[in-house]
C-alpha cells in the first residue's frame, strides 16, 4: 500500500526575526571588511594603484609634472618596441637565452643536490645539517654585495676564476669585459645565489615521498633509475612545476646582480656591447638613465604580459604531467 505524503507549508519566519538575521549577517560582513581594509588599502596604495598608473603612463610622453604636463602618445611607445633599432627585441633575445639556460640548469642541479642531501632517519648528522645550511646560505645574502665580490672573482687579471682555470692549463678568459663571457659569468653568480632555494624546495618534496612506494618498486625488481623515473619524479611533479614557474619569473626579472656586475664606470649595467642587457636592465636604462618614463612604462607592461602568458602556459602544460598523490 502506498502512503500519501502530505507536504505542509513551512511556517513563515516573523518579520522581526528575519530583519534580525539580516542585520547579523550584515554586521559579520562589515566586520570582515573592516579587518581586511588595512591590508587592502596598503595593496591598493603600493601595488594595484602604481600598476594602473604605469599602464596609464605608457600611453603618454610622461612628464614628472603629472598628467597635466604630459602629452598623449597613444600606442606610439608600443610601436617603438617593435623597431629593431630601439634595442628592445635584442633585450628580449638576451632575456630568453638567460631564461632558457638558467631554468633547466637550476632545476637539474637543485634536484641533484637535494638528492645527495636528502638524508633520512639514519643519516641525520651534523655534517649533513652543516652542508644543507651552507648550500642555502647564499640565498639569504644580499645580492648586490655578493655580486661585487664576484666582480673581483671574475677579474681577468688577478681574479680567482682565471687562477682556477690556470691550474688546468686553460687560457684565461675575459669574463665581464668580454661580450661572449659576460652573460655566463652573471649566470654563474645567480646560479650560486639562488640554487639554495631550489634545493630546499626539492628537499621538502623528497621528505614527503612515502618509503613504502620506494620499497614496493625495489621489491618489483626496479633498479635505481627506474625507481627515480617512475616513483620519485611523479611524487616530485607538483614541486617541480612550482620550481619551474618561480625560477622562470625570477630569471625574467633578473636585475640586481647584472646591474652590479656589468655597470662599469658609468653605471647602468648591460655591458659590454649590450650582451647582458636583459629586458629588466633595458627598462631601467630607458626610464632612469634616458628619462623616457612613458616608454619605460610600456616596456614594463609588455614584460608583465609576457610573464603572465608564460606562467599560464607553464601551469596549463605542467598540470597535464603533474600527479597529485
């Protein structure tokens, strides 16, 4: 037998109670906005506001007097970026070359050093702790100060770099005074300075890999490379994707060490013969050496757009090969 279900109309909420509930929700919302407001104001004042101002500046022949003293330029600055004479395209090529070398080398060396220093419950020694700290120490040192030290290391006459090459009977190199070796010298400095951060990230990823998965691979007859390829790397894929994105952003924005190591007696960085003029250096020189503020703002907008596109593409492509276990 079927039972007839009688649906009763719910009792209406009294209007006074409904207003009370609405007022409580409004108070909670206002309290939330009140707590967020200081941080939002700081971000607007020092991040979002200046970013919007830079976008607006890129359409003007900007003057320090503000909009009232500036002339409208439209897309003139953006068209000038495509002019080979401007040097922007050359700076892009230097930047992409720098990124193409630094990102894979940093990831490969960071993962290799992390694998050597991974340790374990039976390997925690004072020496291992000291070596981990020594690898990470350069990352927390001031980039400008250490870059000045590297200038002396790469001095072609009495630097330690050429002294080291001499031990192996290799001819001395021009390093920072050579358009061929200046950028590799900067890469060596930045690799030494930033590698510790990558090592720490990979160490964190290796510490989260369950030992049962590795032992199961060994029991199935997998050798060292097969275990690393089919067990370790899949577990490290989220960390690897994050490292790729962070290292790419860091390399695209490289400025401090290049400025300190290649500025020369006239400052500005990017020498010799613009061989180390990345887009960040080109932006600095355009805005603060030649005082073309509007043009420099256009360079910064394009650089931001490139970073955004590269980050989105890396995330979309990397997600296909990332295993969240």
